[in-house]
C-alpha cells in the first residue's frame, strides 16, 4: 500500500490549493521558479532548526520521529518533488535498511516514508545547516578512510537496532547516476548478522514529470551542493520513487547477505546486479 495521502504518491489528487500552486510553479520560467523554491526552502530550514533546538528536547521519541517524517515530506514538496513510495514492511523490532544511493535527497526521501537513523560519511557533518540537522536527527557519521571507525559505527548501529530503531545504510559506498547499481559492500551489515536483525532492501530512483529517467538529482562528479540544489529547484518538477523488498533473514555471512540485498535492490530497479554486469549499467525501465 503506497504512502499516498501523506507523501503525495501521484495516485490521488492533491488538495486543491497545493495542487494548483504546484501546477503554477511548474509553468513559471526557471529563474522565477528557482527563486520561489529557494525562498521557501530557507523558511523551511529555519523551521527545522527551531524544531530541533526548541521542540526536540521536549518531545518523546515517537513525537520526534513523527516530526522528522513530517518535515521531510514538506521539504520534498518545497523542492517540487512528488513522492511515490511503498509502505515499508511492518516489523516488530529494529531493522537494517539497505538502499542504492543517487543523491543527498535520498535521505529525505527515505525519511518521508519511514523514520530511520542514517549512516553517512563524516564530510556531511560539516555541511552548513544540513549537516547540523542530520546530526540532530540521529545520523551516524563514519570516516570512511579509517578502518577502525567501522567498528565504532557498528557498535552504535547495534545499540540502535537493539532499541527497536531502523538504521539505513548505502552499501554502494558512493552515489551513482541512478541507471545501474554498484556492488554492495558488506562491512556495515555486520550488526544485523550479530543481532539476527532483518535486512530490508530498498530501491529509489528519480523521474521527470513525464516519467522519463532524470539525472538531475544525481550528486556525482565535482558538482557542489549549491549547484545540485539549483539544478533540482529549476526543474518543473520531479518524481521520486521508493520501493521496498521483502525483509531478508540474516542467515549466513555478511558477504552473502550483501549479495542477496544487492540482487533484491536490482530487481526493484529492473537493472542487472553489479556482480553480473559491472561494465555497462542497465537503463531504467520506461
């Protein structure tokens, strides 16, 4: 069942005022559309900072989780992104979510569907505003160049999983253009193996409003965060798809589980797993 009413799945008509505003924005010249969206984004970031500073200390864990999800959903709307998301699997305890990685938008896309704690590269902590907000929403930051840091992150992941929380990792280790899939690295799957915790494969991709493949959100190469943001808000609109596969029971070595999760994500995307086609990524289906 898709998260239609809360996440604007495109399968239901939006409330009139918001729907009309979205249509109008899509028809405006790109510079004006960009100005309006960035202005709204600044207000949204201020609200997020106030929420994290003033309200989070007073909230229960459940209230904080709901606030983070609601904030992420509205962020996508501000940026002109229409979310089409499956309902995440219902599990009694914690789970490890593994997903392909295309953009910095991926974090908010997943948050809009399901509250998780992300594992992210340490450089994100230094991003203005976004890094601070990521810290306040429980993101774990790993220094990928230090092998010893993996042990620390695994320990923090275990504590969260044992508390019943979901933790999300991007096992490709970097972003791609979204047309194919890189090999899933197994190191961050170890906490799920040790705790016998379900692994939930997920897949995301971005399309134009005409449902064609879009490379606009891809955060790759030498593009800066500011350049990426301007590209995204200049578009008439984008569709973000998020799909979940059935949970994987962690029976076996983490390398085997990484291969299983990679294959499940590849099936959701309709592409070849990296192990079987490392040279030429398959195109997204039309």
